[in-house]
């Protein structure tokens, strides 16, 4: 008797499936990815070798368990390889990530970065503009200071050479990650990509500074930077999640210097907390720089943030000296610049 086989032959498993299984195999069966597995998984994502349903599952499983330093290091290496950015043509002193946007206060850190740039410290800023209607994103703030965001790596190089500062949006140097960040309103949650972009350091600067919102992520960033052999890095819980010191609060900075991890507390600069402004007017950024408007919170934020960066950069050995140097920079700034 002849049986015709109508059953399907078993479909072979998709090569990305094992990575989802590692993360999602129940409370007892699942585990974090190794650095190598994270690297291979992200390589496939960057090469578009993953189905949308797989990407969604992977991102959300990762979100629920939260990333380990090893996973982040693997992800970052895979992205850097696929992006192929650091060619050594431009020397960047300080890599500055800006992905959160500001809601309670203006982005005073922008003036901190301009202060460093004016003193011949080359600062490369990268970020994305996000979806929260109530947040002010760096890209949209630059115009108020008469500056333009770069729209390509080439343009960023020119700006870095000419003005020691450039901001380039993620979509122009890593469109795939930008696409994934754009899924946030669909997923309703941030994904590991929001963490890994802060560690990218596209121009391979020796110094990197990052702000985070959730304090639990601070040591994860610190340890991931060490695994990535980032020579010098600092991470702080920044105002609104940006790289900005809130002068009303104590600020813990967790750093890496040549493989050595260190933690340092910077004290609050005021005994009492300031009221947050009723509304945010970005035109204040230029007015404060020009000295035609005064705001003690803003100035303490600008100088305090610059001081942390200067200490990271080795321009000062102590907090006091770093603060004095930042203050000197501020008093000597060219007030005619950045007229919006």
C-alpha cells in the first residue's frame, strides 16, 4: 500500500532563534547572553538577518531582564564593526552622548560643551530626537545658539575641525539603530538600544561621558566601558537623563581610567533646592551665555558639568581645581558668540 506523504518536512530553525531561546526559556532555563553571543546576535540584527517578530521578542526579553555589561560590550562591538566609523582622520577628545532630552530644565549642558570647545577641547555629541512632545532635544536646541547639527559624518568632521564641537544624530551614522529606537512608541518601552547608543563612541575618543536616568544603569555602563577597554569614561545620573550635573543634588560619578573603576561623589552646590521654572524658553540659552540674563541654577549647572568633564579629561586633579578651572573658563568666555 502506498502512502503519499502530505506532512510537511520539519522546517529548519531560523539561525536567530537560539538567541531568543537563551533569553526566554522560562525563569529557570533562561540566562544572559555571553559577550560573544550578544556580539553575534547584534551582528545579525545590523545585517537585517532577523525577522521583525524576532527583533521585537529579542528586544523585549532583553528589556525585562536588563542588560549585563558583557551583553552591552558584545552589542557595541558588533555595531561599531558594521558602522565602520573610526578612521582616525578626526581626533575627538570627548565623546558626549545626548539621547534623553530635557523636560524640567533647559539643556544647560550644551553651554558646558561649548565652554570646553572654546578652550580647544574637541567634543563630539551624538543623540536622537525621540518622541516625547514635552522634551527638548539637543538637535532642536542648537539653532537657538546659532549652531547647526551635522547631517553627515563628513560634515561632523568639518565642524569638529572648525569649531571643536559637532552634534550628529544617530540616524546619520547608524540608521539601523535609529530605526530600532523609533519602535519605542510601538513597544511602549525603551529597549537595550537606548543603553548601547550611549556607549558607541563613534569616533573612538579616548574620553567618554554619559548621563543616565536610572541609577541602576550607572555601574552597568561603567563596567561595559571597562570591558570595551575605553581608556577613560565617566557616567553620572544626569538631570533628566542627560549628561548634566544637577547643582541642587549630590552627584555620584562612576569612572573608568585604564581599566581601574572608581566612584566619586560631587557635593550639591546649594543648601536648598531651586523651584523648577514654569516654562522652558530655549532663547535663554543664548542670553545666559551672553551674560544678558542671570540664573544661578543655570550657571552652577554649566560650570558644575564642565568641572566633571575637566576632571575626567585630566585637566585638573581635584574637584576644587576642576571647579575653579571651569569657573575661569566661564568668566573668560567670548560673550559675543552664540547669538542665536
